[in-house]
């Protein structure tokens, strides 16, 4: 992905992409920037500005070619680079993410889940097996996976993060509200749901 | 919340807040900006700059007063304004959010859940009742709730969103990957998990 593209633009590009996929399903070949803008409740000029960041996007008088635009967005956001990840914690959130089919179309492959509950081990969810957490170090190396999506309860988060690091996980997408302590060479991405709520709620709701 | 505070700053302020809560639990009264910065793997100057946005934050030679700093963050982010919300869809994601205790400490009260599955109706999760979706219009008015957190499957998202609008819901926090069509007076906040992954994965992982 082009590093100059900000988080807000990335977010809008993925929404445009969803709309383009709908158009393709419906067999529609052309789309205009006002059509996209009105679906998202944003300004037409914003959509055109974002498209200006995509390389060589052609536009004819009546609009953009839907398939070409979709391809350009995929190339710009780097969907083509497939990445494998494990989900750590097969609770409600872990299972929800494992069932979230949308991830794979954006290049994120959930390979398996891990939990410490013996009743969950060997179950399958969305064709992905749940393994006992003790199998993690072995599978990290055998399957060459270095991304973990952490969905355990807050009070277990640090202990499990330490185990992930010891198992050679390099990237942690942290869905827990805990602020993890990790060595400098480990990257943590905090999925801060409450921060997005605060932005939403406090700006828009009086 | 101060509208001049960006999404990234909001996100960092909530992380600082989590660290401050830990310090209070541990009975520690003072904290320095390098201590916070090192926990989050960010630059000390960034932390000080963010604190500069809070009004009247005092700092003595050895650091900040933990309780005072926590209060200032809460005031700035508007935690004090409690907001009530319903979760629509009692699947894994809806249940995960209902169990996410952290929300209430940030002013978001999940009042109840709604689903169309008769087997789930009248169950309780984290002391919150699951109602049949047909009860929604009545409870929106009786309990004066206008925020819905949408966690239904993608292929039902639009139909359910139409029902939310007809039931007088004004704000939809959309966790589905669907791009919803709603009237202009309804605010939709798309929780775009895949966009955050793309930012994380494509910037940091070669």
C-alpha cells in the first residue's frame, strides 16, 4: 500500500470497493462519483479527490468503468499480498472474526484459532480448526504465520501476549482493551473500538 | 468532545486513559510522559503534545498527577455524557460487544439486544436481555434510545437498517461490511475493521 494514503482515505477506498462489488454483482458497468458520494453521504468532490490518488484512473463522460476502478483500488490498497493470521481466543469475538468472510477478499487469511478451553479444541468454525494454545509455537513455525489477532479477556491479555512473543509471533492485532507490554521488535496494532465510538458519538450526537 | 481533536489523538487519549487506570489500581500517584510513551512504543514528545490539548494539565518536576490527568482526559473526551444503545443481532459479534465491559466506563450503556431467533429471545447476556426484533419500535420510544449497533449478517443488513429507521433509530454504528442506504437525517458510522487491518498490515509488514 502507498504509505502516503491516510487512514481516512483507506477507509473510504474500502467502502467504495464494497459499492463497486455490488455494481459488478448487478451487472452494471459504469458508475459516477455522485452515485458513490450519495450512498456514503459524503461530498462528490471528496470522492473525485480520492480517485485522484489512484494511478491512471480513466473517466469517460458518463462515469468510471466499475471493474477498472475496483482493480485500481485493490492494487493501491495491496489486497494482492495475501497474509496469514491466527486468532487467539475462541470466544464470541474470536468466532465472529473467524466467520467474517469479508477478510479473505481483502487478503487476510485466518488459518486457525487457538484457545485453552478443552471443550472448544478440535471444533471447526467456518472451516477453521480450533487448536489448544499449547500447539501455537509449533504451528507458527510449521505454517510460517507471524500475525496474531488477540481476542482473549482483558485480564489474560498480557500473559497471552508474552506467550505469543515467545512463540515468535511478530505482529499482534490487539482487540482487547489492555495496553500490552511487548519487546521493541514486536508490532502491536490496537483496535480501539471505544475510540471510534467516542468520535462518532461525541461529534454527532448532542 | 472538542471537535478539534482528531481520530488519532482520540485513540491515543483512550490508551493513555487505560494506562492511568492501571496506575490508579496499583496505587501509583505520579506518571511521566516517557513512561507512557514507552508502554505504547511512541515518542515522548507526542505524548507531551497530546497532553497540551487537555486544558490546564499541571506537571511537577517528577511527572503528572495520575488522577488529575485521568479526569482531564475524561472531560476532554466527554465520557461524562452517558449514551444508551441497543445491539441489533445477537450473533457472536453482538454477544462479544454486549460482554465488552469497557464500553460502560466510557459512557456507552448497552441497554438490550435484539434478534429474530426465537431460541435467543429472553436470554440474558451480561445482565442485558435479548428481545425479539419486533419489540424494537416500542422499546426505542419507551426507553428513549436512538443509537443502534448493527451486527447482523451482511445479507440482512439493509433490510434491518430500513427497520431501524422506521423504528426511529437516528444513529447506526454499522459493524457489517454492507454499505447502508439510509435517509439523510440518519447518521451511519461504519466500523471498518478491514480498513484498519490494511493500514496495519500494509504499512508495517513487508
